[in-house]
C-alpha cells in the first residue's frame, strides 16, 4: 500500500494528476457513480486532474498512456483483458481497484461457482470467445495499491482516495515504486505478473 | 482509436474501432472497403458475458431483483423494477397506488439521469466538434451554460432516484410488493423547485437536437415497438408495434426471433421476422399524443417530426422524454401530501410463470421467470433493448457508409459518422451481452 505525506503537493509535469478510468467485466455501476460525482466535484477537480484515458468521457488513445493513477473496475474473464490489465499496471504509478468485481471478483465471477449442467450450457460460448477458465479479481493478476469496495463502489472511500492522490508528491510515487519493485522481488506472495 | 493508414488510399481502406467511446460498455466496429465498396462490415458487442440467466437458476425468487439489478449499472433500477413486476405477476401480488407512484418517480429519476448522460456527455460533443463535454469552452457563454446544465440536470435525476430508492444505482429500498424503506415527503417537496429549474434547460436541449441535420432512414423501415399507455408511463400499458398491432406481454418472446451474430458476444432480435427498433424514437412514434400536456405545449413545434424513421431523431425523442418525466414528476409530487407507512406483503411461494415488461431508458425490457412451488427460480429469460436494436444498428451503419462512399467521404468522416450513428441508438452493451438463449418447454 502506498503512503505519503498529505503536506506534499505537486503532481505531474503540468501540475495535474493524470488519471485513467478503465472497465473490465462488470455492470459499470461505479462508472455511473463516478460520472455522478462529477456533477458536484468537477468544479473542484478541473484544475487538478487530467483524464489520460476515460472512454466514457472522451475518445481515448488505443495505446495505454502513462498515468499517475489508474482506476480499474470489473473482473478479468478473458486473456486479452489480462494482457490489457498488465499494460495498465505498467503505465500507472498507482492502480486502484474499483468496486466489488475488481476487488473480490463478485458478482461477475458467478460462473466460477456453476454446477456441471450450468457449465455445459455455457461451454460453447466460453470456447468460441476464448474465456479464461475462471474469472479473476484484479489482485490475482497485478499488484493493487488501493481498493474501493462496494457494489457500486463506496463513494466516500473513493473521494478519500482521490483526495489522497491529489495531495501526493510524485517524487514519493517514484520512491515508492522503487521500494515496491525491490520488495516484490523478495516477496513470498505469488503474483501472476 | 483509429487505424489511420500512413499512405491513405481513398478507394481501399480498413476501419478498425476496437473500443467505441462515449457509449455504455464495450463494442467494436470493423469496415473493410475495397474499390470504394464495402467488402465487409461487422458491428459487434465485445462485452464478456456474466451469464445471469444461468446464475439465477435455483435462487429464491425474492432475491432475484437485487441480483439482476447488477446486470447493468446504467439502467440497474430498470432491471430492478422489471424483475419486481415479473415476480409480482407470478405470485399475484398487487402493489398499492402509493407504491406505483413511488416506482414511477424512481424510474423517472433514472430516465432524467440516463438520458442526460447520453445527450450531454455522449452526443452533445459531436454537435460542437469536441472530444468531450469537459472540453467545452468556459469562456463561451453557450458552451459554458451547457456544461453547467449537464451537471445540474444529471444531479436532479440522481437526487430523485436517491430520495426514492436510497441510492441511484442498485437502489436498495424497492422490493416485491412495496418498499423496505419509504422516502420522506419533505425530501420530495424540497426537490420540486430543482425539477422546475431544469425544465428550461431541457427545452433548450430539445431545440439543440431538433436542429441537428444528420439523417439516416433505413431503406427497409424497421418495426417500431413499445409499451404504450394513456399517460406515457414507461411502467404500464400495452405492447404495440408500429403496425398498430397489440402484442401479448406473456408471449412477447414468441414474436421476438433471436438472431445469432457469430462475431458478437450478444444476440440480436427481429420482431415477427422484421427489422425492429425500440427506445425513445419508437415510443414517440407510437405515443406522442400521450405526453404530458405541458410538455406538448412547450415542444409543439417539434412534435410534427414524429413519427419519424430518422434514427438520429432518437436523440431528440430522448430530450422530449426528459421534459415529459419532469412534468409528470412535478404532478406526482404535488399530489402526494403524505407517504403512508405501508409494509411489503408477506410472500407465499407458488408454482408459476411471471412476465414483467417495462420501458427502460433504451427501450422495452422483458423479464420472464419460471418459479417452482418452493419459490425457487427454475428458468429465466431476459431480453434487453440493445439486443433488439443490434441487427438494425449494423444495417444502419452499412447503409450510411455506402452513402458516404458515394459522396466521396474520407475514412475519417466515415468513422466519425459511424460513431455518431451508434451513439444515436444509445446502445448499452453491459445489458446486451449477458444472456444465453433459453429453451422454454
């Protein structure tokens, strides 16, 4: 988990926090909550944040750009999604799992608990579109720095995390990245990445 | 997003939009042009399935509404209300008049928020040649006002849903037969001036979309269908098609023919073998006379545009619907002087089949459950609006692209216009892709 002093206040090159908003397999309820939070928070955020990638709000680049913070909702159910998530992780200094499907996998992972006859019913689809054998939560694939649980995401937790990163010194990000990389190399916790 | 070739040949090119922006969920478009003719065109829904119709099997019917609300974050409360209606029909539960009115307000909150999200955030930037509503120029009086209106209108819809449902997404308060927790009358009365304040903003929005000159009239006119009622209620009424024919609700799945689209994660539909379209345009085409009287007065100049087969008029129809639900919500709030402490009824399971049909923001939503004597769901069928529009969407993109090629439009123009047309349909991919065909025996 990332920690920083809230007294430090500088961001990216243009002094804005570069954020990305990504959705994988889910109902995109947290995207809706996020767009509703803009109703009352955009005026406060507009000079502090920049959307590097947010498909719901703008045409966004196909190549995942460098970001300070990537907010990622949804579970991972296909290999291409896993590849994209790894790409996001590489490009983002901080990755935040948004909502229940990203944080714990449910309810998008309900097929993980299907009985034999239910699995037989869905098998042709799984094979045709090359689904993964099991639906995975984000932390089963990449390192997750922060989580916003809830279905939809808990608004107050999200706002606290936004505030935390809006008040983060990017130099601390980099120091943290270096420390995390070093600890990952020696960690006993298996990571797929 | 675009796959722009370095050395562009205007007669031979490929368009590959792997992730279409400013829509709900994931969809992609591939167009292959050779010798200035379309060699291949595929519009596909690329959301991965979550298999809700399978997951529902064996679960208690009383737990289903909150589960199926998670099919879609955008229209979750529409799934919630449709599921409740299906189970109430199965178990012969009649909601009170108060419950019916509060459900209407909950749905109207969703309609204001959802149509506003589509019109302001997704469609309006196309009209002003902007990438995003957030890039509207704050020093330009008109653009700044539209940015302010975006947030003001969405917020009022959001608040209406929160007051009634307890939350605007996956509302926890509505349940089978009534509400777990009832709203406070003072909260509703306090929202009244805010509803009134956004009314002129919506009339302005109607005028903006009425001036849009884009046209796509499919060569074969689709069969428009929707739930129709004297008060344009969205939640009750009779299913009708443009031919004026009433469709039996219990047997709607027999009129709808599932179309398997091999490259899409979602299935399409035809109505009695014809191309079909549901949503705001279908509703206005079939029921404009049932709009609120105040709405009809203020947008009278534009009502004559309907019935229309121009797909782009779906945006205008949505703007008109926002005004209608504001006016109807104001009436309901004025009529409500108190909210009685009604408790939801005790539920007695019985072997039955229940169908619920409502008009979700994007069109007719259909839930059908077969329930056993223990109150467990044996089978479920859910048909969503975007599935019903999917075949026409692809055909519409094809016809528009063909026309643009004849007009010597370049790849960038063809791509942009395809995106605009897809947005005009206002598809919801989260809804569309999570079911399998169910065989009812």
